[in-house]
C-alpha cells in the first residue's frame, strides 16, 4: 500500500499537469471562464430563493447560503460520480502506452471537481458573510473563526471524491451503461437529501427527516453548513458519521482497485 | 545494469464474446453465465524464455498476430502476465502507437512536458531538456500548434525525441519508425546507435528486414506466441525469409 501511494506520488507532475490541462481546456475560448462551473448552483439558488421566498414566504437571507452550500456540494458529488465513470476511458491512451498506477486517473477527476467545488464554496462563504449569521448574537467574526473546522472536512471530501471516482470508473469499464444508470439514480437521490427543503420545514415532516438522517451523504451537508451558515464548528458526531462513510468507501475502492487493476487494460 | 528476463512467461487473453455488456443485459439475460456469454481464449504468448542483457539490441520478427506487440507491452509493464516471471531492470522508454499518449488539444511544448513527466522527469529537468528535444525533432514553429493538427510523421518525430531524451536504459520500439521520412529515419538510427554505444539495451519490432540488421545484433522469431528461433540477427532473418518464401512457393 505504501509502495503504491509512493508510486502515485512519483508521477505527481504527470497527473498535476493533466488536471491543469483539464481546467484550461474547459475554459479555453469561453467568455465567463471559471464562472461557467458556478452557473448551475447560482442559477438554482436564485430561482429557488425567488420561488420559496415569494410563494412560500421563506426567509431568503437565511435560505440562500443554506441552499447554495448544498448545491455546491451536490455539484461536486455529481461531477465525481459521472465524470469518474469516464476517467479510465479518458486516460485510455496513456494506459495503453505507459505503465502507471491506475488510481491517478480517478485522482485527476477528483482534483478537477474539487477545484470547482472550492471556488463555489468560497462564493458561499462570501454570500453568508454578506447576509450575516443565522443567530443574531453570533457576530461575523465568529463566523470566520468557525471556518478552520472545514479543513478536516476537505480531507474527508477529497477521499470521498477519489473513492467514488475509482468505484464508478471501474464499474463503468465493466458495464458500459453505469453512467446512464448513475445519472438516473442521482435524480432520485437529489430529493432524498436535505438540499432544497428549508430547515424550518423539516421539523414538520417526520418521515422525510428520517430519510435524510439515514442517508449516508447527509453528514457532509451538515459539515459544510454548520460553519458557513450557522457560524459554529460541527459536532464530533457529525465528523464521526462522515468519517465512517468515507472509511467504508475507501476500503471498498482499495479492494476493488487491487482486484481489477491488472485486468483493467484488457477490458477497455 | 539493464536486464530483461522472461521465464516461462505466458499471457492469455480471456475475452468475452460480447465485450461491452450493459448492466441491464448482465442481469436480465444472465450474461454472467458462461453458456450465455462464452469466453474466447487467446493464447497471445506461451512459455516465453528470454534473456536480454546490457548491450543487446534485439529485433523481434514474426507474422501478423504472432505476439510481437504483446511481448513489448509485457516488457514495458503494461500487460501483466498470466503466468511466469518477468524481470526488467533499468529505466524504460517505449514508443508504441504514435498517436497514443498525446494530449491532442495541447501544443507540442506542453506535450513534451506531459510525456516527460510520465517518464519520470521533474519540471526542472524538463526545462533543461526542452530545447534539445525541440531541436532534435526539427518541428520548429509547429510546436506551438495543437498536436491534433500534426501528421503521423510529425508525431513520431516528437515522440521519438522525447523518448530518447531521457537517456533510458531500455528502449522499446514498436514499428513506428517506418512512418518518419528518410532523413528522420537516418537521424533516429544514428541516435539509437549513440544510445547503444552507452551500453544500453534495445528491443525493436519491425517488418523492415533490410534495416533490422543495421540496428540489431540479435533477433527473436515469434510464431503464434512461441519463440521459434533465437540467435544472431543475420541467421534468424535468413531463416524467417526462407520460411516465408517457402510457404509462398508451396502455395
């Protein structure tokens, strides 16, 4: 395992340059540049704020950062899942030419998506600092002080993204329609997560909040929202739940990769 | 000290008849049952025993489908053998399909960097070697263009320049040099000779039997995945030629 991680580190210039190329080629010749990747969460947030604010009378100042953080994380998860499906095909020409540890191709996907996620999160922080904290007695200073609690969150999210990309990449090589099925599954999963429902409404819907609490992805939403929207560090319980989910995924990904790596090229 | 050793090495491809199966079909049509989606076994390499030492320049010949490219990929570490032992010591540089391993949207300079990183270089060493690579390839201003616009010959020039710039201890070449023009072929041969002078090791696959003796000292004749004959270049080429012409005469 150490040797494997060492070999990944050894070709670090290669996969770092691939990530840079991906980012550059995505925005080559486009007007807004990096802005495009934020268009979806910004648009969704604006539309939903208008809908919920005007139609249902929800407090938009609290709801907007809450929703935006949720949408940004959802964007990250969707992109590692869907693009992770194609990561080995994307790297096919390198796999056929040069021997390298296979984990670098999902790593490239995870890092690229992670970059966009961080930009979105930066915007979310600015938005929430602009609208002010939920509890009136917590000053903006406390909001900023809570932000370092995001560091372990980022580590967990990175490992989550990498594992998901590995698993989806391997699955998609074996079963070519994994990507389509994943996209359909994601549509459903969106409504089983606390993204859109304003938190005040949750208390009244017992069964729905039960679904949310059982969903393994929910702790990640809390890990992000607690410091950014509410201005305090997340509880240790939340970290533990999230870490358990990440541990299970990482272990599965490592086993799957060990099993499939040698034969991968024959299935491409 | 560069060394290649293959001991009783075999590689069998197990290919299912329906290769790209969908999950829906997998479950509904029960394609995991061998009867529904049978395996086809392709014995690409069988019981290969090969030892190549420092200073050897080995040519590999054989009919189409004999396993020449496969054996090169096993040497490079891209294909893992089904059984047997593979021992390769030394830094490897390989030239397989010319169009592969290029980031087509990026220009020549960027690709020099990417391929060098994949061969184990650092940004500092790439900066130092960039210009000598560009000079050897003789591509000039074309290096500023995206690689998607290059011809096959231009790609070979670039790939070869990069592959040989790292002074590899083992060079593996698969039939790509024939695409280059005459002056490039001469240059390439000259550079490979230089590399040989530094006592390295080279394995070349080629159908060009006339130029092979100029580069290689030993040759291996592969037939249906087995080593049919191994010896000095001249011997093996002569035997191969007479065998092919003999078949042609009989038929």
